[in-house]
């Protein structure tokens, strides 16, 4: 289900790009990022794609298993003028991706062990 609002202050996105191929997705990411910055719009993105979270967000929050709580919060240091297509080549991007993956893997392991 989709909804539209004129000049919203916040944009809520729940897995909006999950069925889009990767090259198209990167272009859409840049467009959505640029529009949200230009309009000064807050964006809340729910995604299972770490690359998507890093490229579109200023902060990435990793949740625990049910009942979900905030497990970790990571700042994304790439600023408001991101060139998303070239971002993935940067060592800082790769480092952040690895850090997020470690934290997500820790939550998966905790979930599989029953939180023990």
C-alpha cells in the first residue's frame, strides 16, 4: 500500500527498493537521497540491506530479535553531498559495512541461541 502527501516533513520507507535490480537501485538511492536533502525531509528507512542503509542514512540502528529493542546505533560519516555510485569504493564505507555486519551477526547469533 502506498500513500502520498504534499510537502511531508518525514518520509517513511519500508523495504521500498527490495524488488529493484542493483544498478537501478543505486540510481534511485541517489535521487531519493538528493530529494530528501533538498527538501529538508527526515527519512525513516526500514531495510535488511546494509549497503542501502549506509548509502541513504545518517544513522543506522541495528535491532535485536523480538521483542525488538535498539541493540546498536552507528553514525554514517558521509555527509549531505554523497555520490552514492562511488561511495562503495571508499575504505570508510567498507569499514562501516564490516562493523554493521559484525553487530548484525551478533544479534543473529543471540537470536539463534535464545538470547543466551
